[in-house]
């Protein structure tokens, strides 16, 4: 059982909400969109991440993730670039450019 499922079961929803790291959800073998659907009332923020700069790997369904997040009423999302192909400044700029150009990001 994923830790989030366990925490969800044993915490009070009036006091505890969760931030889902979409990249590590995917790396853990789960579909981030399905996970957002499953925990629609408890996941209030997202941690947007990819292998390196956002959108470069092609492994993440960011459109599906953002579409479902908006359906769920996710309040905020945060971007992290953990590993770099170029300099940190280049990859953060590439991530910003990718998200700014995406018509599904509001």
C-alpha cells in the first residue's frame, strides 16, 4: 500500500491535506491522473516535476495532470527541477517556457 493511502486512511481530512509529487507517483508505478481521481478530496496541491526540465522527458502526461487537478479544485502547484541537462538557470527557464506555452495551464 502506498504511504499516501495509509496516511489518508489514518488522518482527519478536516486537518490534513496532501501535496502529490506527480513525478514520483509515476516512478512508483502509479498513474498521477488516476491517483488524483482516487484522492480528489485530499490532494490540494501538486508538486510538478519531471526527470529534468519540465516537459523534456515526454514521460509525464502534464495535460492530463493539470486537467484533472482543475476538475478536483487543486489550490496550488509548485515546480521543482531536481536534475539538470544544462545549467540550473537554463533548465528552470526551459521548464517555465514549457508551462507558460501550455494552453492547459491556467
